[in-house]
């Protein structure tokens, strides 16, 4: 259904468009902003002045090497706003304070198997003040809190549909729960979607109009960006990569033969432990790889073949500008997995036009917590089309609408 807008909503949308252009392409100039956005020089001047007054952007250096009066560059002010991100994973919780430029100012991690709501609330309640202490008077610029969770959503229902071993979270309104604890407005998103947002704002997704993210953590997550915006799907469960079936798979979701059963770090750790090998962290995985450990090499071979099959389907169905591969694997393992996966993709696309562009994440394991922190920033500052819609009782919008 097409809906209208009013003048104030259009102004807000234009402010977001200009701020987003500065964030994506800055440092930049007013003339460049006019060319990028199609807005008049007068509108650009007025809006950039307002954004400076809000503290969201600042003046930078003067451009050198051009004739005439050098133009002053405009850039995001890192101190202009910040947000808290909380990533709940199957083996840990990470909370971070992230500024407007995507820099992690403070962070803390707790190693826990399948953290419960009580444990998450205790962490936030006990550590939030310490996390925010370095802000001083800038604390009033906190835009909210974002939570990345490895669960799914049920269409038409509130709360999280929690995965196995996270049953204490099932059906909870996580946003309301943590808002009550923190006093901050809170957004909740599937961890794959959050990681894709992190890559869009701060990582390998910058500059791409569309991309698919596959994130390898304790499980496997996925996210999809379309036209520079997160695409969530009808039930907010788009890109549920962990459940992608493989050619040798079964029809039972709890059985083997799905992507997460082959590629996840949980699967890798179990395989190595079954072979009598100790896995204490990324350093031990790197050491095993350098030693040529056969079980690890087998995992890379099988994982690359599974990814080649899954990502071939992604490319044919979605035709994204790029496919981003990232996660918590040590850098050397991620590089090797990328190389082997590219080999399989070349086989699938031999002679075909538009082969997939497979790129490495620039955020590594930080993509999810940065994406969590980006949820309030995106909701309040990004130029989503929902901003210009006139809201009516008949319309329903996504949870991240502002």
C-alpha cells in the first residue's frame, strides 16, 4: 500500500539521508553531498548546520590541491552519540559501548554456556555503570541498547523463539526485560541480522548496495542487506543460514545434513575433542592448523564444500553485490576457508556470468556486538523509507522503525 508523507517527515528523512552520506562517504564536502543526495546547496547547508548543532557531525580539514578557496570537509563526530550492544551467544555474553564512528570504547565478555535471562540481567545490572563511566557528561548522548540473540521470531507473536538449550528465553519480551533493567530503550534482533548491520555500517558491507552475510560463530548466522537497508522478511527470519539443507541432509531439523552441522565452531570443537585434541581458544586452533592437524584440515574441506553449495544457491536466488564471510574463526582459518570456498564456487559458476563476489569480513568476531550496538543508531539515524510513511492504525511496521 502506498502512503503519503508530510513536510516534517520529509525534513527528518532528508536529515537522515545527509547524515548517512557523511557516515558512509566522509570526510566529504557540502558540494559532494549535494551531488550524492540530489538536494540543493541551500538544503545541504541548512541541514549540515543543524547536524553540527546536534553534535552528530563536525568540520574537518580543508581540501588541498584544488583551485580557489579549499572546501571544508565534513565528518561524523565520534562523540556525537553512542549505544550499548549486548551479544548473547551459545558460549558467552559480550557487552560493548560503541561510539558514532563504530569504535568500541569499552567492552566486557563473560564465558558462559547458554546464558540465561537472569545471568544476562545480572551482567547488565552489575556492569553497565562501569561500562559507561568513561563517557562522563557525554552519557546523556546514549541512544539506547541493542541486543543480538541466536533465536528466531514467530510471525504475529511477541518474544523470542529460542533455540535448543536457550529455553529459558522462549517467549520472553527481551526488549522490555532489559529496558526495565537499564532504563534505556532497547532493540532486539536475530544475531545474523545484527552482524549484517554491523558490516553495513562499519565493515566490508560499506559501499555495497546489497550483500548477504554468513557469520560463523558457535552456530551459523546469516543476514541480508537490500538497497542499503536490512531486509528482515515476513517473520524477521530472513537468511536463516544455519538451517540451509545440504545435498546429503535429512528432513529432520535436529538431524545432521544442515549447514550448521558442518561449518559451525561447535561442530569443529566437538570433532577435535573427539580426536583427543584440546581446544582452549583461537590460538590453539591456529596452532593446530599450522601443524597440519588432519581433523582440522578435513573440517575445512567439508566446510568449504558445504559453503560452496549453500552460497551458490544464495547467489542464484538473490544476486547480491557481494557475499561476506566472517565470524569468530581465527584469521588464518577464515582465510583458508575463504580460499577453499572460492574454489568450489568457481566450479559451480564455471563459464556462468556474474559469479559471486566472496569477500572477507572486516570486523571478524566483533560484527555481532557492533551490529547490536548499531540497532538504536540505525533506528534513530538511518534513512529508512518507514520514516516518511504516515502511520495509521491499519499499518504495521517493523520493530526497528523509529
